[in-house]
């Protein structure tokens, strides 16, 4: 897809919604810009947001919290094959 954009004062450009929305680019995101053989190339800077990652890991931990750790020796004498015989 090729769209034209106008360069405004101080070099500002507006990235059309039809371009930035499908790419997941939101207000406040950082983009890398480089010149490549007479072209401008914009790429999202996909750094990991630690607070977002921490939040998602906590949500996952809560979802799997029903699973408990097996205590040392708790499975002693258990035979896995017996679990599948029934």
C-alpha cells in the first residue's frame, strides 16, 4: 500500500490510521527512521515494556495457581503405568 503524506512544519508527518492501526502503532510509541537508497524507512521500535510483561506474567500465575507443587517424596511408590491401566 502506498499513500502520500504531507510534511508539515518542523518535519512533522501524520501516519494515516489505515497504516498505523493494523501495525499496532499507538500514540507515544517510538519508531526508528532511516534513509535507504533515497527512501525513508519507518519501523516500530519493539522494546519490551517491563510493566506490561510483569502484569501479564502475574495474570498467568493467577490462572495456573490451582496447580500446586509436589512435595519431595510425595510420589514415592507411585507407578505411572498404573495411572493409565483404568
